[in-house]
C-alpha cells in the first residue's frame, strides 16, 4: 500500500517534495520553523533531515539511469561548458574543494537559454564529479549534435585537461585575463590615471581587435623593468607567462563576432548559488556525504524543469531501493 501511494519515509510525496525543496535552500532549523509558522506543521528536526536525506539519496542513486528532458528551446547554436571549484568547511576542520559544473545552451544571438548544474562535495581526486559531467555532456551532445561546444574556464590546468576532449573551442575567461592585465598595468604605469587609461585601452583591444593578445604580450615583454619594485616585476612576469601559455584561448574578437561566450560567470555564479549560499553559512561544517545530499537536491532544484520531472518519475516508477553501504 505504501509503495502504491509512493510513501517516502512515512511522508506523502507532496510533503516529501516540499521538505526536500526547502532543505535544498535552507538549513534544517529554518525548514522546521518555516513549516510550523507558515504551514502549521510542527515537525522534529531529525525527521525532516531524514526525509530530505532519503530524497537526496534517491536523486544520487538514479543519476545514471534517469535522464531529464531540456525545455523547448528552439535552435541551440552554442553550448558552453565550465568547471570550477570553491572551498567549504568539512567536519575535520579542514577547508576542501567542492566542484561545480555548468552546461549552458545559447541561441545564435548568444542569448543563454538554459543551464544544467552539477555540484559535487569534496573528494580525493575529482573522478566522481568528472564522471557526472561526462554523462551530462554526452546527453546534451546526443540532443544537439550540430551545436558548437565551447569550454570556458580560468587558467587551471586540471580544468582544461577535463574539458579538452569534449569541446570544439577553448575560451579563457576574459575576466581572469583582464585581472592579470590590471596587475601588469600597476607595474608598468606610475600614475593612476595613466594606469586606468592603459588598462581600458588594452582590455578594449583584447576583446575587439584580432591578434590583440599577441600584440599585448609583445608590449609587455618590451617593458622596462629597471625601476620596478620586486613585486611589480613579479606581477609583470606572471602576466607575460599567463598570456604566453593561453594565447590559443584568447581569440576574443573572433569569439565576440561569432556570439561565443567569453566569460565563465555562469560557472562562478554556480559556485556561489550551489555551494556558498547553502553550505558555507556561519558555523556550518559538513561531512562529504551530507554535503553531497544537499548539492544533489540543490542542483536538481536550480536546473529548470528538472525538479518537476524528478517527482513525475517518482510518481511513475515509485521509490527505488536505496543500496545499503
């Protein structure tokens, strides 16, 4: 009878849906207070945590076998893929890196139509996270085989080692490139007005003029360093190295002309919305398992239409058995 009614931990599907969605967005104490004050449902904190954890475990268990349809979007021209990490506090008092990934679908005008989010708790190595990203990328490629797949990320080697095999085009995040230029400007130019003028001009050229990155690199290499302080020389060397290593990912004028995204803001925003806003509040510490439950729920809730599709599958197939560890 419970199975036929889709009962989850003694809760109706509707109540389980409400609790797990609230848990994805707020701490258990907040969920408990909200239910009592706004829904007239006093509940034990432990019961709410148990219910949300069970739903989150179902989300994880069915990740490989349950696929989710994307909304009706029209023609998708470009798909931007990004990965990034951000630190969170684990119960052993250590800060460790949680990973986020985004797969964004764009039309021919460069307008973002839809984004799929993936969040992963800290793990030793990143294989579980990368496996999940690979599955999502494969599904999107099967839906949009003619789209241009673009990787957009900062300069971290591990990001490009993963993205490389899955994309047609590599784009270094423009903001990170401009940050290096800002530090170089402080080294090259003595006066603030001169620095601002130089930086504005170089950033404009980098974004809109073909082969600008090579010309900027040449100018940086010709800069006189005799009167620079040691930290200024380091900033200049770092910028030269950064540009030299990433010239092949800095064809910004061509990207802009072809409506290809040049910023990793979607992925960096995912670090904040997926991880920081929920897992890094004052006094919070997590086990990796607990963090992953929340991230699974949160990624599902933040990816348009997936939350409803998940509960439709629960209604259709029932509650799957959760493997015991």
